[in-house]
């Protein structure tokens, strides 16, 4: 279902063949299409999504060149003629790929997209009276344009902060703040970090303070550890000396040695009466803990969060994930890093007892430990290669990094210890490990033959490696893929782990999961744990001889699934015992369950992969096995489905899943594309789930974008800012956001042939390109023979897709009959036929964030007639003009919600 945001809709009701109207923010970037330039070159990620309902429609941009839709392949758009940009003609659309600063002292970068502000960036258009707007242009500290860039790149160096304009192809300098005593960027010690939100630029310095420049109110505020100052001059005088005056002196940040800064807008944030925009919350990580400014405690307040153990007093990293606050405590030696999470920002000073989630005023919601082994109270362990843990190099939405690699987190907010973690390095990718993982193996990346002189690593925190018996082969799970599968099993060739008390699950919950590509073999044992020579208390997973059946045996109880392990196919098999009941899942789908509460504590039991323990028979001939995990606890059905859906990407042709280097230095989550950008000391990678993709398109990334050491990275909507140890880059897809005065000739024309929606007598066209300025589109409608078509109502606006991933019960259709019928006194029946309106209802399972976003759209726009594009069960698209009602949301799952709604047609 697609919703058109009516805030950008223009309706035209006129019987004319031509409709000219202004339209703003209609086009937005979406991946999945390819464009061909006039010279035959392919340009990825200029994605457009176009559905046409009338033959030979032409939608012409004012200065557009001609483009045609390929009918044979609707995913290919072919452009004719030269493409023009800013008056210059080139053979391909020029991508932003600029070195904006060449310096060895770059410490941080941040992409600030004003459209993410609370007012959608409207302040940029209205801010025309501030001092910086009327400032003299084209100087060493001021660029060539007045308006604040709708998308800005902010680069922090130790001595200055520079704002660059990312809406322009050359990413020019827009404004410079020079660090200095008495300046708006205050201090003589190094700048460490930057962030910007709702028109407020925040910059931390190490050993001085947090400096903020407030572009809407045109002032600066400086936060010290013992006083707070107001800069007594507007931003135009930002580089003047000695302009600070005391503004208030009761609440201060805890320490002036600032290592990191982050910002968010909480739900309870008040609207600033002066600026008309919500007051953002600012958090700083300092050498004495974390301070939260303007949080739930109110405006002009500071709340401090510290550790009970002074040895862990430092905080190097802080971030927000919506309202969730994430931060690190670490020792002065930069080791023993621990991460805490608060789902809601604390409203009072809080001291956390080390190695627990206990706080003096409110408890933390999650605790993650990088020490090896992790503390018993840790919800999930962070990847580390040192017994005393590592410094946390970066924190992001669902990700924590160290110099040992990347830890992805799929949190269980109700019971954090039941969440999932995945470890990714330059040599292995564990996939998802749920809860109390005991063994994670067969998940590395080197194609080779291994023998009894080798071992196969256990990648869990337990490090209980497997021995190789005989000879086995490791080969790619698919052509060009990085992940390896193990094969060559026989009665003399298999993997074995000696007795491991961690696998004595008794009568408790446990799980076994892995990927099996079964050959056309007879009865084969894939995993078994038992004492040699006895079947007592045994646990095994085997295939049956003559069909696709898989059988699971738990201490005397067998459960068989007739289609659980197809021959000559790849299968993700999961076995879970939950409260004495064994459940079997195949490719993420529940198959069957049975009671099996046997005690699985087996003295001297050994574990084998690829052959049976009991009598050394029934090897997994002609089969391959990879990504085996065994753990204590019981993953949910939702978790198993997620594991399957995320990991199956690793088994595709050319699938990439490793880092360029295990030493991760920076992270940035691209909310616009659900991508995690990972910087390392050897280059850059972009991950979607567990798979690595190219930084700017949807193909698997087989090369690295940047080859030098990454210091910092920021990503949003496919735009990337990268700071290396020597330079700062701005990398973006082929179409930047375009300013009005630099529009040039942009190819927006689309022609094509498609079928008409005869029932609803309507058509729709969807385009997706990053255009962020008012422009004029000339729409001309032609019939199959070239005759002009009359226009009824035209709507245009931003489209948002809902419900396309997890439909629950399909689209239900009923009708409302508005006809009038009643009995007359003479016995006759009065009937007047009126309109019969269609009513459509549906429900879906969505992530919590998408559910709330959809709810907001319904509340704001659903009560007035709006164009909705719907898709039926046969994948036919049609448009309904109607109102939304009956919205119901149930938070039925840890991270997902059920949402139901009804659309009633307006006639």
C-alpha cells in the first residue's frame, strides 16, 4: 500500500489536456533500478519506480531531456540525448565524489539532512533574517550561498569545524568555525566530535567544553563543567574573541574532556517558543561519565550518568537510537569496555553499579560486556580478543565495534539476555547467535583441504574448537561467495569435539541450528552428541534414506518431518527444546513439535558433525554443512525466521559477508536505506543485515570503497561522508539534492506503454529521484492514438510504502451501500439507488518504528480523502480515493506490532 503525503499535494480539477503546477519534494531516492546513459554506460542507484496506467503517457520536466521506459524490462530506464548539469554537458550524470578536505587532523564527520529535523527542515526556508544569512559571502570562512544547505556535510578538525554544502556537485565550503579562546567554538584544546539537529550544531573539545551554535535563534551556548556561557554575539561574529557572558550556573556537564556527542528529539520535548521547533536532547561522553542536556528533566537541565567503580569512569562513546541512550564505560587504559543502554533517557543523576544494570535512580535496560569471558550479568557478549576486553570504538543502532571486529545486536527488549548477537571480522561471520551461545562453528572464509593436523574454530566466546578426523574440504557455499561450507564426510572423515560440559543441558531448554545442503544420499547423520557405544541420552539430527524426511532424536523420543530436509537443496534446520517440548523448523518455518523432556547431561559424551557417534556409521555423504550453532535457551519463532531470512543472503552467488579488516574504527547507520556503514583501519564496508553490499548500489560489494584507515564515517540516504587518516571524502549516488539556482537540465521525462485501470478510471506514475527544490512539472496525457486526454484530479506528493513485507491476511474488500430504502404507509417500498462505496481492510506485522510511522500518517492524513494505491492478492495495483478509519495497533511481539486499518472509498 502506498500513501501520498498530502502536505505536498496539489489538486487540479480542470478539463484540460495540460496541467502545470509547482511541486516540491515529490521525488525521493529508492534503490533497485538501473539507468543507461546515452553512451551505453550503466549508472546504478539513480533509482526510479514507475507504474503507468494509460498508454503513451508523457510527464515532461520543464527543461528535461527525453527518456523512455523499456517495456520488456520495467526495471531499466534508458535515457536519450546528453545529460546536462549546471549548464555543462557530460556523458553521464556526475556523482558526488569529492575530497572536501585534505588534512591529517580530521577527527569526525557528520551528514546533517535538515529534512530529518522536527519541522522537516522548514526552518531553512524561513531563516532569512539571521546574521549569518546576511553575512558577507565568498570569504575564507563563508561560502557563496546564503541559505543553510538542506543537506550539509560537517567536518571536524582539531582546530576548526567546517560546514560543506552537499546539495552541490563540488561540495563547496559553506561556513567555517575556527577554534579559539573566547570564540563560539571555544577553547585551545582539540575538537573531538560534532553533531547537528534541529538547527543546533554541537561540537565537543577535549579539555574544554561543549560548544553549540544555534542557527535559528542565532546564538551560541557553551557548556563547561563548572559554568554555562552565552555567546554575546550572533553567529556572523562566531570567530570573534572574548564574547562570552554567564547565562546560568547551577547545572553543568560532569567533565570538560569531551570524547563524543550525540543528539535526538524525545517524545516529550517541548517546542522552543523562540524558534518554533522542538528542543533536542544532547548527550556527551566525557572522561568522568555521560551528561544529558535538555532531556526528560526539562530544558536548561543536565543529568549525569556515572559508574560506581572509578576505574571505569571514562566514557568514550555515546549515541541515541531514537529515545534509547547508548554509551560506553571504559578504563583509563582503554580496555574492559562495557556498554549500557537505557530505553528512556534518565531524568535524574544516576550511578550505575559496575557489572550490573542497577542504577541509583533508575536501572539500565541492557548491559553488554567486551571482556572475555563476559561477566555473568552481561546480556550478550561483545566480540573481543583479549581476556580483559577492549575499548568500544563505535556504537550504532544495533551495532558495537572494537578492534577485534563488529558485533551486531538484535535486541530482545523484554528479556535482553534472550537477544541475538553476530560477530563479523575479516575472516569469519558467525550469523546470529541467540542467548547463551555454547558453540558457533563452520563459518569461516578460506577454501582449503583440512586434515587431522587442523582444528575448526569455535567462534563463540567459549572457544571450544573442533578437531578434524581424516580429511575434509572447505569450499564456497555458492560461486563467488565468501562463506565456506564443509564437505567430504565419511566414516573416517568428520569433525569432533571432546566432552564439553557446556552441552550438558539436562532437562532444560536448548537449540541446535545450521545450514545443510543435502545430497542424494541415504540415511545420514549430520549432528550427534552421545557417549560412544551407547544410545542412552543421545541427541541427533539425521536424514532418512528414501525421501526428504528429517528425524530428530532426543533421549528416546523421535520427531520426523516428511519435508524437513529436501535432497539436492540447501536447508536451514533449527531444533529447539522449549519447556520440555521439541520444535523443528525448516527454512524458518515451524513444522512440528512433540514432548521430549529427557535429561541430556551425558558424562563423557562427544559431539560429531558429519558422522554418527554411536557406532561410527551413516556419514553425511554428498552433503555440505555450515554455520552450526548450539546454545542454551530457546529462540522464538520470530527470531528463527529472522535468522533464516538474514542468513540466506550469505548463500547467494557472489555473496560477501566479511570486513576489509577486523579492526573497526567507525560506524554509521543509514536510516534511509537500512544500511550499516563500517569503517576499518583498511577501508570501508556497507552491510545490510549480515551481508556486505556496495556502498552506493544493491550489488554485492567485491571491492572496497576506501583503502586507507577510516577515522569517522557518516551515512544517510546513500550519501556517505568518510574521514580517513589523511583526507575527508564526500561520496554520494549519482543524483545529489538540487538547489533551485543550480537546476540545469535534469532528465525527468518518462514515457511508456501500460494497461489502463478501466474499473477505477485512474492512472498513477511513481518517480523516485533526490530532488529537493520547488520545480514545475508539465503533465500532458495522450491516448493510444496520440489524442489528448482530459484531466480530472491530479495529486502529487511523497509516496511511502506500507504493508508490502508482512501482510497478515491479505486485502479484504466489503461494500457500503448508501442507497435509501424504507417501507411506505401504503405498503409499498421506497427505494432510491445511490452510490455503493468499496471498503478495504488489511492488517500487517511491522517493526515497531514502521508501525508508529504508519500510525502518524493515518492520524494526520487519514481523516481526509487521500489517494491510496493498493495491491490485491494477485499483485494487481489499483487506486482508491478514500478515508482511513479503524486503526488498531497491538504490540504483540518484542520488536514488531500488529496494525490493522480500513479505507472507505469517498465517492
